């Protein structure tokens, strides 16, 4: 499995990019969300998912790991192939898809070209529980998902037996209350433990 590819952007268009990695050009299919996050040139790192079929090996790339995770969830649903999943992720943001599934918003999924009522319903039924366990996804979570402090505190709380969604919510509340002031991981964990 190819987990990520890092290389120079040789070609970029809304459907795919070509990355030059040590003289080999990898054609990577992307969503419009990823396209909008990529520079026009220079070094790029894409999180990837390789789809192997009898007639083709197709590489899909994502600017953020959250998009790759959601793509994998979507293609696990019967009747949703990689191109349909890419269409969903091109039409809606990761946050919108996630929240539509968790809140049973079948109408929003149906608004995507090629997604009918039955497919939208199946996506919601198959993925609602999985995504609820991962917790509420907000723009704030996406922006700060690489925040080491938040990640380390969340990891520690989960290892202590806390529910991931509840721990995420508590950490967000503490950071908001302290206006995202500089806190050590230890301080953040101690504060979170007081909340429970």
C-alpha cells in the first residue's frame, strides 16, 4: 500500500496531478477540495489510497488525512465506488459530508450529482455509527488537527479510558475558555480530568 507520495508538482488540473518523485511521474486522482489546497508548483505531499482492479491500478490523493479517511469510509459502502466517493468529496467539504451523515441529512448527499435517494440513505445507514464514534467534526477540529498539544492530550485521555468524542469536546472547551493560551500537555490533561 502506498500511504503517501511526496514530490514536485509536474502537472495540476482539477481531476488529477502528476507528481515527479525522483524522475518517476505518478498520476494521482484528486478531489476539488484537494485541488484548491495545492500550490501551483513546488513540492507537494499527498496522502494516498491505491485502488486495484483487474484492468487498472488507480492512485487517489488527498491534501488532508481526514479526507482520505472519509474516502475510505465512503468506498466501503456497497454501490459507492472510488469515482463516486471523489465526486462527493469534490461537491462537499469533508466537514459537510461528515456532518450530513451523522445528522441523517440525506438531502444534502442527494444533491451530489450521481447520488440517488437509495445510495444517500445507504451511506447514512452504513457510516453513521462509525462517524459518530470518531466524534463531531468541525472546521476548528480540522484546522487544529495537526496541533501537537491537542493530539497528545486527546491520546492520553483516550488511553485513560475516556470516550474520544467527549475528550475532543472537553479539550476544545478548555482551549476556548483559555483563549488558546499556551498550556502544557500536562495542564491541559489535568484541566480535562476536572471536567469529568
